[in-house]
């Protein structure tokens, strides 16, 4: 029985991973599809629009057989660390393939690119540091560095977002000495493969804004989104009266910046290079999250970087909390969020050979990474009413979702 | 020209200081009335129902000539420290008298009581520590200790709240070697001297709860409160859509307890004797502030003590922030919140002899106590909309209120 791993976030508006289950299955000819899914906050530094449990249900409905959690400590990080966390998690589940979407759409240039990168690694690193010193952001600097070693043109353009992430997966597989075989399917920029859908969604972001503003599914959203997605969105809104969006967290972030000292802000992951001063200088002027971001943004402090920092501020995640995880060689545990019958059978088969604890709720194990996970969940749910918070939090303390 | 100092909080429902301007003036025969007023949070550990600027206007309307700020670092503390801060502040203003309300209503037993206390101080201290070790709260333990040295019976019962505070004023005056002459007027338990009003307000607390719940002045509030008070309450509600009450801050406190580690909680002023564990254990269960308090309260963790701790948690005020102020011998500055023409003239007269900076907004001086003040203001305003916050915060950055 062959297993294929997918790395997903499952935010209805933000990525197309949701649409690549079928194609990945076809590509790899796998019997079972396993998704490792970001928990409450996403790689680009945003709260997921609905919680991880509702997104798990959505993934299972979309043909995934088993959903495991990408720990918070990995989920809101730069591509290489995100990728390492995802590959470590999938490795424990003994998957044969990892299939990701990329602009390139062909795995060969990634593999050749990796060999090339290995040969020119010192060139790459020198150029990266040079560009960083000149004030470029990490993504910009690494793009320039890839250009220097000829990896930003031709078949694999490491200036494109999904190629970058895909290259990070390949790097993680190789660096960890994993036997997982990487595969890729073509992914267009908007992340949707169905040309019709892609056409209809002129701008996923604008629809997202529209429905969050209205707190209802608008006509254009009905046209643009798959029916199951709409159902999950509606269900969550009925339950909580909210869809998660940074604006809901704005007063909390304000309070934290206003009451923490510069020294305390500096301890937060992502508060670097004097950002603590800029945060304090702008907090008073901002009238909402978006206006604050606009005030904060510079060439160096990119939108994504600032958003990730805000996730860490909200959850009180310090540099010290995370530093021990960047060189991790093994996932600390495997947490099942949900599965169908096939997923269950698969787990029964591989269980005896697993090297790390298999858990389905955060009470089953004491681990500092689960402490971070719980903080992220609590912070994520904070805009809800107390009763709704209690109800949703229960999902974190009970077994996996089984369909 | 004789000046009389009053120590006020000016919360419409919580104390009667507001009603004793006239009586104090009569008692001391002073020409000018100066009030030192708690800023955003009150001694019992509560957010003031309306902000310090609106309470300043109310005080000026009530016959006070000059209102100065009791710094946050002193305002939310146990009686002795609160008193020390107030007396230090009034000393800089060269007042001749301090007049306070007390159940005793006669200054002589306070003065004799102080001499007696001096003679039996070591007895008192021994008994206090013994009682504290046995698990009593500070107010309970000090009541017992006063009993041991015969100060909790007869003319001055140091088991009664206003007597305790009054005795702390006398102690502060004596210990600081101040020439201020203490005076007292009789104050009944509810804090209202007008028998009629007192009768009508069977329970000020219940009216407070009622109007906060309804966000409007109820019939019983109209009957019970002076017309100016009602006007100030209405004005603030129109401006902000809120009256401040702990319930507004509940989700913020939840987030802070959920995302701080035990070690971080332990650094907060008032988190003592394992309270950090109790906070974490109960945070999930509470559905509002009141239910949380009920879950937290014990013989040792009194309501007042817990509320003060929550003020410090909300404002991120640590033990380290405050430890340097408990032995202060001089106010760090004098901040004018508001004055009338008479107050202005008085300030002109004494200005040249003042030993500390005279300021009217927090931008005029760099001092760590003003950093704490600004944090308290920001945290206090956090439940308002961003635009209202900006508007109200301006008051902190501009001159005094002049009527």
C-alpha cells in the first residue's frame, strides 16, 4: 500500500492545496492520501479563517484519508523551517511520496536544482548574507542569491512562491536523508487548476474581504467557491459568529504593544532590528490592523514577516521558545486530527513501527511544543464569546475527528 | 491662605469622598481645596467607571479648586502605600491640612492611636506576621494585630475600612515628618453623609450593576445620584459607548493568563503564593470576570487583592516595576489634572518653592512612573473603538483641564 503526503493549510481563500488531492493521487498512484495541516495560524502569518478541526473535516470530505497536525512551532515560519516540520511529520507516517504544487510542475528541475545548489552552496550563502546586509528582506535576498547560482531562471524559477516552498521540501527531504520521493503537479499562480474556477475567481482575496466584511456568503463567493467550502464556512459562522481575520485581534495586539517594554517586545519571535521601536511609534496612530501594517511595512519588514511577528506577539511566543526547534531531526510526536476508515486502517498497520508518540489530543503527552500549541489555540479563539471558546476548546482535548 | 488636601477616587458609586468637599472646608476653614485623585484604576483594584479627565471635571464642579494625579504606582496598592503616595503628592503642594472621612469622625484617637502604635510596634509586627503565616489575608491579619495592641476597639476601630485608610494617612504624615495637620469628618459605612441620599441608596453597588448592565441611567439611579454625576456619566457614555467595568476586560485577561507561562505570571505584581497555578487552572472554566473571581477567591486571596493583581496583569506591571517606590521619600513630580481660577492662582504662589517638576501632561517629563501611567491609561482605554481611544488618549498628552 503506497501512501502520499500532502502539505496543506486548507484556508478556503489562500491556497489551492485543497484542489490537488485528486491530481496528486493520480500522479503518484498512491492508495492513501495523508495531509499534514497547519494548525491555527498559517505560514504567511495569518489566522486561518476557520479552525483546524473544521478544516480537518473539509480535508476529509475532499478525499484526504488522514489529517495530522503541523505543530504551531513549524507552521508560522520561513519556508525552510516550515518544510522541515512538514517532512519530519510525514516521515513518521512512513509515506512513500510527497506531492506538492509548483509553478514548475515537473520534479526533475527540483532534483537537479538541489544538486546544483549543493555544489554552489557557499556562493549562495555569501550572496544571501550580502543582500541581507544591504537591507533586503529574506525572500528578496534569497531570490537574488538563487539568481547568482542560476536557479532563478529557466525550468525552475526560485522567485516564484510555490517553487520556493517546493524547493524547501526537496531540501528538507535530502538534508534529513529521507527516502520519501518528492513529486509535483503544476500549479498556477492563483493556486487553482480548474480554468473555469480560476476565471471566476478574479481575485480570491477580494472575495475573502467581501465576505468577512459582510459576515455572509456573497453572490460572487457562491459562484467562486466549491459547495463544501461554503458549507464549512457557514457552519463555523453559525457556531461562532466569526470568521477569523486579523482585524478581530487588533485591540489585543494594541494592548500587548502598549503594555510591553521595548525589552519585552524584543524577546518575541520576529521582533528584530529595532522593530520594537517602530511598533511602539505606530500603535497609537493605527485605527485598524490593516492601517497598522501599512504604517509598519518597509522593504525589510515585509507584510508576511510582520504578520508572522504578530502571530508570535499574540501567542506570546519568544525567540527562546523556538530556537531549539530549528535543527530538529525528528518530529516530537504525531498528532492525528482526523481520519476516515482507510486512514484508521493505515494507522493500525504502521503504528507498531512508529518511533514517536502517536496522539490525538493535547492531553495525552507533556511536551513543550504542545504547550505552544495550546497557547496558539487559546489565542486563536480569543475573539469568540466565553461559551463558544469553551465549546471549541474541547475539540483540542478530545479524540480525533472520524468520518 | 490655608489649603486643605483631600484624597479622592471620585468613582460615582464607590466612595463618598465626592460628598465631603464642603464638610472638609468647613472643618478646616481652608481657603482652597486640593484633591489628589487616583488615575485610571482605583485602590480596591477596579477600573474607574469613567476616565480620570471626566472625574477631574466632576471634582472641579463639586467645589475642588485643584486636582492633581495620584500616580498609578501608588493608586492600586494596600492602604499604607496608597497613603504614602497621596501624602507625598500633597506635601509638594504645601497643604496645611489633610481631611479624610472616617467611621471614627474625630482626629484625636488617630493621633493617640499613632503614639500607641509606635510604642507597641514590635508587638504589632510580630502578631501581623504570625497571622499572615497562618494564612490570613493582609487586612484580616492587620485587624487581628491591631486588636492585640488594643487599636481595634473603642474610639478608633481599625477594623473599619475608612478608619484603616485614615490611620494610614496619619502614619504617612508622621513617618515622613510632614507638617501637614490631619483632620477627619465622620463618614458612615456607605460613604454618604446626606441621610436622605443614604436612605435612597439602599445599595450603591446594585445600582451600579444595574446601570452598567443596561448602559443607561435607570430610574433608581436618577433618584439616587446627584444630577452632576448623572451628567458626567451620560457624557462619557455618549462619547465612548462604554462605562468601565471589569467585565469589559475579561477576554484580555484570559488571553494574558493563557499565553503567559507560570514564570511570567509570577513576575506580575500581586501574583504571589502560587496564584499563577490557580489562575491557569481556572481561566478555562470562567465564563465572565465575576465567575472567575468566584473561582479564584479564598480566605487568603481576597476580592480586593485579586482585583489589584488583575490591574497589574492587564497593565503588565511587574513586582520589579514597583519595588523601588515603596520606600519613596519624595513625590517624583506633581501632575495637575485640572483647576479653576483659584487653583491657578494658588499654583502661581507656590510654584517657585516646589522641589519637584510641575507638569500637566505626560510628555513634559521622562520618568519611569509616567511610563507606568501611560501603560495604565492605554490599558484602561482598550475596550473603546480605535477612534475613541485616540481621542481620549489626547487628554493625556495635552494640558490640564481649566474651568
